[in-house]
C-alpha cells in the first residue's frame, strides 16, 4: 500500500507538471513572459473552469496554426509525455516509480551552495511530502523534482496546568562539523516527522546532560 501510494504521488506530480507546461507553456513562449504563470491557474482550469474568464481559450496551442486544440487533446498529449519521461527516468515498470527516487532532499551549506561548491553538503535523502500538503515539500520542476523548499523548523508546545512540553524538528544536525556523528543526526527524524523533545525542566536537564571541560 505504501509503495502504491508512493507511485501515485510520483504520477500525480509529474502529470500535473506536464499538464501545466502544455496549458500555459506555449503562451509563455509566444508572449515572452519572463515568469511562468502560477500552477494554481492550471489547477483551476481543470477543477473549476467556470472561475476563469477564458478557461477554454488557454488550452489551445498557439504554436499550431489553423488548429484549435481542446482541453482533452492537450491533457492527453501531456499525459503521454509524462509517461514517456517516467519510463525513461525510472524504467518501464510503473511499480518502480516510487516518489523518493526523484523527490530527494540534500542538506546544503548556504554560502558554499550559492557558489556551486558541494564539497561541504550533506547526504541526499529520499523525501516524502509534496504540493499542497501539511508536510510541505514542494518539488522543483526545473531541477528534476528535487525538494529545495520546505519547513526550516517545526516547533510545537503543549501547555498544561503543571508544565510546558515542547518539541522540535530541524532538517540537519546539532553541529556543523561533517566528521561528527551529530552532523545530520536529526535529519532522519525530520523526514519521518518524528519530533525531538526540548528539555525545559531543570531536574530532567541535569539527568540528561553531561558537561565535559578540558584545557585548550
């Protein structure tokens, strides 16, 4: 069931991307738009076309003269292209189209990543989540569906009459030393949505902590 859901997630995101390109890509090219129209426009054209003034008009491929394509024709073409991409990228067996094979996340160092230096980046992980979900992990359609944007931290507190209990999740580790076992020790918990407790009670902190002092 989990694998089937992962395959379905891949198919949905890739198909939506290709439908979006087919829907507005020709107008973007013909009109010289510097920025791609929002994906929400295509979603509304599919789900609630009555909300758009010219919902049907934008389905026509303006690059073909004397031909007016329908929505069905454009969507069918896009789905065919999406299937061809997936077959080429992940193989002809759709059972192998698990979302984590293309939807990956890599911990990166901000400064060096901006300079295209990947030496200090962390490992690459398969990632769940996607568009319009609670677990925000939008794929980058221009970079083969990798996840470059998501929650930088997840913080939650529960208040009671006796105490405050808080947890956190961060996509990384506790230190910036890539030779330390704590470099990415929180990453897998972040990917699983497993929170780590924040110890606020002095007695609990004393029991859980060890302070080692050494001479320089």
